[in-house]
């Protein structure tokens, strides 16, 4: 099979859960003999599998000129944010058309914007979409003053895009329920396939780098210190403020711990300032964007994920594979991955005091923690392997192909 994996929202490659899903799925499909290409935007180009590129400025300039001619006097009245997004969406579709997509057996979009673009230009080609989250919810968790027009625009785009593929894949029942409630998505239009991890590759990466983490002004790790690690983008929905508040409370009770915050994002400066205001400089280290997260996991003792919104985060799967206990909020699809007290520890979303108590528990009860780690590894093997995810995704591909070929599979 020839398969095109594509995203409008994410740049390939990049750091984050969507890229981890795409790169893992690509590897698994190629091991089974399928040919997989990637199509996405970079900072300056529309790119097909790192080989063919088109300058965004040229494509988008052409689209902008056509839009101005079409809308005429109304052009200047359109919200600039919506205007720019519409130009980018149309440029994305135009570039895909230029590269040619008729030879693919399946197009697998990674967001509703890409699904909508390819539905317009790829009539007759099986189209599958994995929906990694609700952009509507994520945008407005960050910006409460987004405005009614922009809200309606994103809502309508997400509504339409979620129904345009032959089948939508949701990584969690929580996300599926959101789309059913918000957009009345019928159960026949989607299937839930939890994210899968290449466990062998993950464990190989864990052993690849034996050097200590390099951070500016890093405090040395003492022999008796337990290391917490929080690998997550520095954005509102990942809940780092809750973590810092919890760590302040923990620091009032005991000192034998260190917390590595791994990732970057728009909240970097604010979070660093908050850690200083809470006098956490000697206990909290911001490691920035890292390519060696698996190696850092090997050195850490526990993983903390204080998300306010989340779906099926790879950080939890990697922690399970690394044999590290997870302390996570009960946000989104996380309770589908972690059974509290059995395969990890959950705390009420947004409750910093409860998080502090759970971290204290992890520091104190090694016997229970070891049992949870064993249970988590078992759950990982039963529900979240690469082979399981690839097999179930291929079944969706075949289902989509049969819709277009009168019942004949590839």
C-alpha cells in the first residue's frame, strides 16, 4: 500500500505527541512493507517527505491575490487571524495538488484541517483522519478573550472536518465523547485506537546516552535525591503552574528531591519566574527542548504529568516502558491509561495540594510503587504496543478502501 500521512497544524518533523504518533506509525507501516510519505509545512515550505518543497510565500501570495479579487471590498473587513488561516489552508491544499496525490491508496490526515483540505482535492481516494485533540478546547484554554467570530470559525471548521473522512480515529474514548457531544459525531464515523509505542526502540534510546543532563546553572544531583521529570510543552493546558505550586508545598515537608521540567513553549519565561518567586531554584531545573528524553527517563525516578487537558499522552507510555511510576492528573483520556493505585497515581485535575500529597506518597512507599510499575508494564504490553496500533490502523485503512472499491481490499 502507498500511504500519505499529512498534517496542517504540525510541522514534520517536530517535537510533540503528534509527531511521535506519526513517526512511530510510519516506522510500523514500513516494517510491514508499505510505502509511507509525509506531507506538511515547515517554517518556509510545503514539503513532501523531505524531497520536494514549495516556497510558502509564493503559494500563499498567489492565494492571497485570488482571495482579494474574490472578496473585493469585504477583504479588509475580514478578521486578520481568520484571513491568514484561510490563506494557509488554501495554500496547503494547492501545494498538495501540485505534488500529485492520485497514486496513494490511502491518505491519513492528522487533524481536521488536513482532512478538509484533502477532501476537497482528493475525491475518490480513501481518506482517514486521526483526531489528536480538540483545537477548539485547546485554543480557548489558552486565550479566553478569543472573540465570538473566531470561536465560531474554529468550531465550524472542526465540526465539518471531523465528518469529512471515511473514518476518524480517536486515541481515547474521552475525545470521542467530546466530538459526539459537541459535533454530534455518529459512532459509525469513528473508531478508538489508543496510541502505541515502539517499546524496543524506546528502551534502546534509554541506553543511548550516559551523560548527565546539561542545564544552565544546574544544581548537582545528590545521591539520596529522587528525581521527578515532567516532559511536556510549556503551554497552559499542560498544567505546569499546578506542578510548581505542588512542589512548593512538597518542599516545605522534605528536601530530598529534584524536578526536571523538559520542553519549551510560550510560558517558559513566566514559569521560570514563578519558580523563582516560589524559591524553587535549587529544586526545579528547566532543561528546555531535549532530544534525549528517553535517556533522561532512565536517570529519573518518577514521571509527573499535571495536564489540564490531555488525550493519550506518549509521556505516560514512555514512563511505563522505562519502568517509572507515573503521577498524573485525571484529565481527559489519562484515566483510560492509568488505574489509580494500580498502574499509577492520579490526582484531581488542577488540585496542587492533592498533587503534592501524591508526590509525597511516591517518595515514601517504594513497595507499592514497585507493584504499580509492574502492573503498568503489563498494561502497556496489552494495550499500547506499536504492533497493536498498526494492525488496528491497517484495518481502518482497508475499511476505507473497501468503501471506495465496491468491497475490494488492497
